[in-house]
C-alpha cells in the first residue's frame, strides 16, 4: 500500500521553471547533487570494511534539498543541521577530505575525530553546527539568528531538520520566538515521512505541516523536495526575506529517504514501509528528473554526465585514499577543548 | 506579601563594618555587575522571565531595560529549552547572554540544551566554537516553596563536563563572580540562594572579578575542616562561630565555585585538621557532599582522624508545609551538633 504518495509536478515542475536559469546554473546544481550521490554511494560501498567506525545517515534521495537550498546561500550565511549531515556539509562547501578523515576517525578530520558523521562542522564555510538530538539544532540556530539581528549582520541562518523535529517542544518554542523577534532565520523541514522506522501516521495527526507552522505567525511554504529548482526558489525567497528584515520562514520540502535511517542499504523489506511505496518514489529520483529535463532541453548530454561522473570519482577516490592514510589521534588529543581558555 | 518576601526580609545577618568600604545589598551587587557588563561589552545581553517586571528578579535587574533598551534586556516566552538553546546559539556567534531564572527548577526544562548542547559544542567541534554564556538562578527555601520551587540541582550538574558552577555567599563574591562568569568563555551556571538576597556586604565600586575555581577561608582553625558554598557555608560559619565559644576551632572554606573544584584548598586543610564536614544546599546523595567525601577517601584517608560527615538534604523531596520544612532543612543548631560530634569522634579508620 502506498501511504505516502508523491504530490509534486514531476518533470513538469522542471519544464515550468527550467528556462529561467542559465546552463551553468543548472549544470552546477546537477553536478553538486551527483557529487553528493557518488560520495554517499562510495561510503555505503565501503562501510562494511569497518574502517569508518561512525554511525552514518545517508542522504541518497534527498540531495535536492541541500543543493537547492545552499544554491541560495553565500559563504557568510550560516547552516545548522541534524544527524543527517553529509548533504548539508558538502552543499555548503565543506571540504571532502576533512569529511572523510572525520568518518575514518582521523586526527585531521573536520572536528578532530570528536564528531564523526553526525557532526560535520566547518565554520570557515558557514557549516556552523549540528545536533544528534532531533530538534536540538533548532534553538541553536535561533540563537545564531538572534545574534545576527542584535549585531545587525547581513547574513541569513538556515536550520535543517526532519519532520519528526516538529514533534519536539524545542521546535515549537523556536518558531514562536523567531516569529516574535522577527529573526533572520529559515526553518528548513525535510519531510521524508519516516523517523527511523516510525511512519508519520503513528506520530502526527493527518494535517499540513505548512499550516501547522503558519499558526506560529510566520510565512510557510510547501515545496517539492525532489525538485532542486523548486527548493532553490523557495530558499531564495526565504533567504531574501531574512536578509531584508522580513523575519523567519518555514519551508516544508517533501522528499523521500531511499535508504534506511542509519547504516548502509535500504531496509524497506523489514516492513515498516511498503515496497510499492518505495518503488514508486524511485521514478522521482531528484537526479534523474533534473537530468531528464536537462537532456530534453539540450543543456546536458549523456557524455557530459559521464565526464562529470568520472571527474568526481577521481576526486572521491583520492579523498578516500587520503583519509585512510591519515594519522589517528593520540591520547593527548582527548584532553583539549573541554573548556575554552 | 508576594511569595517569600516577608520571610527573606526577616532574616538577620551581621551588619558589615562600614569603615571597611561601601555597603551594598546582595541583589544590588548583582545588579551592579550586570550594569557594568552591559555597559562595557555590547555583546552582553540579559534575558529571562520577568527581568523587566516590577519584581525584576529580586531586584537584580531593576531598571536595566530602561538603561540599555529592550533589545539587550528582555522578558522571554516560557520556553526554557528553546531559550537555553538560543543563548547557546547566540554565544556561539559572538554574544555573551546572561539567562536568568527565578528558580533552578526551571533549568530542568532546559537540560537538553544545557547538558547535551551548550556544554559540549566547544569539545565537539574541536575548539572552533566557544559558548560564553551565564545561566543564573536562585535556590528557594521555605515559605511553602515545596518540592518544585526549592530544588538545588547543582549535584545533578556536577558530573557534566564543560560547564562551570558558581555558588556565591557574599555580595562581594556575587558581583565579582558574576563579572568573572560573563567574561568566561564557557557556559557558567550561577546558583544563588534566595535567603542571601537581602544580605549586605562590603562591595567595591567599579569592575572586579573573583576567580572561578578558587575557594577562600572564611575562618581559620585546627580542629576540623568545614567546606561548602552559598547559604550552606553561611549557616556553617554561623555554627562554627557558635562552637568556638566551646573551644572548637573550625577551618571554614567557602568554595565559591563547585566546578571546577578547588581540591588544593580542601586538601591542605583536611591534612591539617584530620576531620571533614561537607555542607551543601542540595541533596547529600550523589551531590557536592558525596563528591568531596569521595575525594577525601581517595586522597587524604591517612590524614583522617574520624569519618567524613556531610550535611546536605535528605534523599526526600522538599515538603511545602512549615513544620515539615523545619525537620527537612539543616539549621545552625543541627550543624553545631554535628560539629561537636565530629570533633569528639575518634578515627574509625585504622592507620598503620
């Protein structure tokens, strides 16, 4: 039984929007998504080797949300995120080698082997913080936006979270406060219908998350999270509103997690979601849809795509080699940064 | 009379000697610290439910919103977790929030953001971020504060890495430790005690800090060591002065800060006196008393002439009724009795 049906426009959604953007823009979005996909697949392929001793939460199927949103951000804008960080970190410009070193628990990981896959942070590119508690980063991002407002800074802050975060009080408290203080903040909710293996129907009454968010007194939009252009446009509008003093926005991006909650592989067979539902979303792959449009519009050929793939794979394999050859931390490293000076 | 004003106003403390300097009340000393910090650093802001109301957090924030504006001194929604996280997020981005609560009980709503987030970011991101924030609350006692408005939660937080816990006992320390806490680049919790809010003391004008992590002798003696902080050490000092008439001379150490703990000052004294009484405003079990008692067993056992004693709260929720409260809380008489007993006691430990 298909409980969660795709309600977007499919390819039509690309056709309707696509001509507004130059080839370079399209090509960058597609390449960024493909890069995340290939990195995730390589991580997944090697995970059983047990060299990456870290819980992983793959974003395969959800590349369009990170890439579409980050296309609307500059390096100065801040992004906070949850446990599912890979897409956010890479799309925001986080260094691939530092990410893989972190996954391999090496001393030169992006946070010195203190975070692992759930805490990919690189403040130099505005990847400002993550939390492994579902709504944990939302109040933090709210405070970051409060600081920006008090300092009259020009940047926007975005916080990514899954739909289950809306069930924790901290999310409601943050929406209320952000609306009250008109903070320059974008609440980016990826609704993929599942929290670990708990489907939405066991957790929330049947209602629109967009309308729920509007009840806090801030603008809210629902977008097709499988369409990178739709995500980009909603993010761009929200970020502009934040930068221009228009306050916070709630974006609900409807998307689908192709893999299990954590680890490698698809766990649909365990029965928490129906196989036909899972299969139905396959045809809506955010990369395939965008590529189908690009090929149809004469913007990208199969050959172009293969060139991209091969370029990216060279980079990815080099980064894996670099990570696996990097040094482990030493015992003394444990004792630093417990307290700040 | 709102809440426990009458009770707190009726408490009698020794008047400070005015020849030693300017006399200021406890709440006024905290207010002065906040005033100085707000004026000195545009990154400082003060928030909390009621910081701009007529009660103004026992007077500690009185008029500050008028002087510095409501962007920097503001009332909050009753969203303890959300606001605690917002403080952490602001602190991670160049601000120095001071988040004030009437009672520590309310901080329990924010444990996720305090314990799982604010205290750990600096470590988790390998030092990329600092989280300079102050969380302030006044422990309640008496007049029906009861099980949910009197909790002294410092023991629960003592084992959390990455935070500091400050517990002043004098107006001088309240001001100096508040200024030190605001200047500190870590999350610092300040647990005041409601019963100290009307105590007067000598408080110098202008900015000064009291070092976090260092205790101070309030009394010198050789017969036993009494160690603790906040209102517990205030009571213990009164008891120590009382038993001095009987020839018992106590070494009384006000820790000022319970995390980081000044192990050195305790150790020096215990090695000298051989007897240790630990006092705390919180539960004895698993708290400050238990930790310091354990330290004595680990490090100074061969110096002990008697078993370590502790006076905290029993493993019971606070009753609200007046009579039961009298049984529940330590007082000067009970502390004096324990001190006499401890000094008389011979070592239960056989030392080779």
